[in-house]
C-alpha cells in the first residue's frame, strides 16, 4: 500500500518545490512504500531510533512517533525501544524522547485499556467473546450481530495476534463474503497469494470457493463487518490454523 504524503508541498511547495516533491514522492511515496522489503512498523522503529540518536526531538520526531503508534508500535514497545536506544544514543537524548513519547501514547493507560480505546474508535459494538467459533480462531475474537434481515452482517473484532483458520465459503451459486474494515489494522490472505494489509475503509470481496484467512496484525486490534452474500446451498469449510511462521511473514 503506497504511503501518501503532502506535508512537503503543503509547507514548502512554493518556496522549495523540488525538495517538497522529493519529500512527498520519493521519501514517502517510494522508500516508505517498499513494504515488500521492510514493513511500515519496522521503518517507523528505525526512523524513531535514528532521530533520537541525533537528538532531533522536534515536531518531525513527534510526527514519526505518532506514525509509529499508527503503524502498530505499542506503548510497552516504544518504552523498551527508547530504553534500549539510550545505551547507544545517550541518556539525555532518551529523556527528551521519552517526554514526547509520553504525550503521543498518553491516552493508553495500559495494554488492558487498548480494548476500550478500540471500542471507542468505531460506531459498532465489539460484542461478546466469539465462543461458538473459538476453535477456529487463534487467540480471542469477539462477535456482534448487526443485522439478520435480508443478509447477515456481523462485526467481528480480533485482539492483537488473533486470526481465523484458513477456510472456504462454498456455494452452488452466489455466496462468498464481503469484509468492510471499520477500525484498527489487519490482514487478509488468499491461498498462494501475498497477504494484504487492511485499514479502515478497505473492502475485500471474497468469492465462493476461495481458501483464505483474515485477522489482526500482531500489534493492533482490528474489526471488520462480515457481510454474508446470499447463496444457494451455502456452507463454510474450516481448515487448518495459520501457523505462526506464515502469520509473521505477513509482516514482510
């Protein structure tokens, strides 16, 4: 997914148009978008540590801290990253970085509050633990029925690291499923294809007969609406879990 940036043109478009173009189109449009080489999360980690090491704890540092948070780095992780970096970059620089990091992650009192923060980020309820289908999920998922008339619509929420097993929606005709992403960050992958990262507003159309899985990233909560497409003789076939190695490769 290409990173879109307009900060260069917004701030320096008239004064330094070439610099603005290089910032927006090359640095962010090309380098940051090379997710096949390095994930956005890992690029944020490298950038935050590089800026801290130079003592550049200005507005650009705050922007990259906010980006790191958006790209899945948690409060616990940023504290460990800055603590580790302090031994190489310098103690005073780490103190300055921590002051700004506390502001960016201020609303997250603890990891336990992440669920509440996620719930507050969307219109639909998280619902109850998805116990009826727990055997088909790795880690905890939640289910909230939205509509049972005409077509079934359910809000499915995955805690960090949660994903469902490989599965197939079968149908004699019609069928399949539509995913409408509403909050957090997740993945969708079809058998034999590269996993795609999902963000709020993304829509995934899953035809009948396609083997696939979907779920959260390891570092963020994720919710999508699951829309059941009307089918003749429709059924779901649950298959093997997504193994940890394959799941972590989705980050690459």
